[in-house]
C-alpha cells in the first residue's frame, strides 16, 4: 500500500542523474573502504551491534504496515539481531583476559542502571509482564558486554583508532543500504514532506545518526596517521552532511555544529588548510542537492518555528500526575526531551539517573580537558573526540528522547566512546607522573648546580673574608 501511495507522490528528483551519482559514487566508496579499513572479529561484532541499532522499519502512511525497503525484514528484527550480537560479545567476554573492575566506566554503569530500572517499572506499566522481562534481559545481554570488552579493545591509541574506524565502517554499510534503496525506489527513503529517513523510522533518527558519523569522519581526516585514507574520510564527511541536510533536522544540525566545534577548537590552524577541500566539497554537495531537491529542506533548518513546547508541557503534566513511578512510556505524551520523557515515563528516580549521567559526564569531560596537556598529540585528539561525542549526545538529548531507547544508536555510540576513558585516564596519570618526575629532577639539578657554583666560589676566593 505504501508503494502505491508513494508512487503517486512526486518529489522532483525523478528522472534526474542522481541515481547514477549514487550508484557510482557510493559503490566506489564501499570498494575503497573494503580495501583500506581492516578490523578484526571483535570489532566486527561491535560493528554488528551498532549497525543493528541503526536500522528501524518506518511505519507507512496508513499506520497499518511498514515501508517495504529492500531490507525491511532485517529492520523489523533489529532488536533480535542486536541481541544476537550482544550474546556473542557476552560469550566472548567469558574468555576475555585482563578484565578488571577499574575498567568499568561511570557512563556505562548509569546507562545499565537506567535500562534495568525502566525494565522493572514496566512490570507496573505494562499489561504483559513478558515485556518487562524482555527489557531486563535485553539490557543484561547487550550492555555489560560493551562495558567490559570495549575498554579492552581500546586499551591503546591503535585500539582507539580501530574503534573509530569501526564506527565509520558502519557509516559505509548504512550508506550502501540507502544507496541500493535509492536505485530500487528512492521514495522509500523519504517521508511525504521529502525529508530523508534512510534506513530508520523518521528523519530525526537519521539526523541523530549522521551527525556523529560526520564528526568522526572530520576527526579522522585531521588525526588518522594513515595518509591513504584521507580521501575516504572526505567522502564520508560529504555523504553524511548530504544526508544530514536532507533530513531537515535542526537537532541534527545543532549536534554537528557542537561536535565539530570541539573537534576543531584546538586545531584551527590545521583546519584552515582544509578550506579549499571544504569549498570543493560544498560545491559538490550543492550540485547533488539540486539534483535531489534537498535545498527545499534548508528552509526547515533555518526555521524558528517552535515544535517542542507543546510536547514538553504534555510530558511535564504527565510527570506531575505520577512523579514517583511515572505513567509509562506509551502514555508519556511525547518524546522530544530525554529528561522529561524519563520523568514522565518512569518517575523521579529515572529522572535523577538521567541528570546524574549528564552531570557526571560533564565532570569527566572537564577532567579530561584539564589533563589534556599531559598527553601526546594523538591522545589529545582522542580527548577532543571524547568530549565532542559527549557534547553532541547531551545537546541532542534536550530535543530527542533517545536516552530511553532500548536498541538505540546514540546509546551504543556513547558506550563505544565511554570505553576509551580508562585508556585516556591512564595516559593522563602517566603524563602527570612523568611531568612531576621531570620537574623534580630539574629541581635537584638546579640545587646541585647552585651548590657547585657556591663551592667553586669558595675555592676561587679562599681569602675573600
């Protein structure tokens, strides 16, 4: 039914050369990525978790079925696929050596507590207790494994780089899925307003995914020591910015601006050298935007229309009806703010957990920022990316309810980046110790030289008194 209804809807890009551009450009991108990006099995399992969380079937306009994309069967089973990868990682975790409780991150633990608490309250709010059981088991199968395995994989700078490249592998695969669908039937990538949703359920979800992808690509362009991958990162920046613009999402645009600011703030000089590349990229994006009629969504990006206040008021009013336990996710009254959605759905305890995650993450980022001067150039870049991804996550959380998502790409990305924290803390502590040792040695040497000069003065002027 959706295909017939959408077939009657004209977007304006039908019959243009955009299909050729999509297939030639994105097909080449997949080939280049396959040749340049190499990751081992454990990183592939992480990629599977992220990819599963980045797929959601969109409801069709009749509200009785789903948009029939070429992978709709996979989209409808995203939770099961996510769970399967989580179970495989959990099994791998059993054979993992070198794990210690010190590698557990504050952010990961709070995310796990949020999920388990929401699952327990579903016994109160859901008619079927199996829904609550499934939620609890899902979190136990998919979150602890990431808390334990990601820090082990990101135990050095090479591991952190491999983790970020894994994120970009998912960007490549997701882009490939969208480009195939564009060739088969591009209308199934868009809603009736012409906003891009890709392989997700709505344009906001697509924007929240593409913004971090674009920022990670910018970071790799500036920091990846492998020179041969530079063109790949430029291509992925362009593609994700194209998708982001196509969504018409102001939240996604805000997230990208916040994220790229933290990536570039300490690299302004180097970023200036990329201006010619940026100009060429913008020209290419503008050309493709004309082909796809994307420029029509630019009006929404600069719109000052308030689309959030009504939902915020509704969620607040529902929260006040039952501040202790909430009214349940289905009756929360909106999803345009993670904190209000958590309060309305699961009450004050869940709300305090979200605030704890926000404030704790701010403290961690501030601590890393203060310790940045004690590490080398690459590790400084990793700290910048950590802060950037956290800033994007929490900036977007004020306008989207993804903190409550069970199989959600934003949560998965947060857990990935949080896994780098033990390594970064270790390098900062190591750098501080080296700095203290060097200062101490310089002080001793200074005192020795002063004493030596004093003794020499006595020998040269023995009768000076």
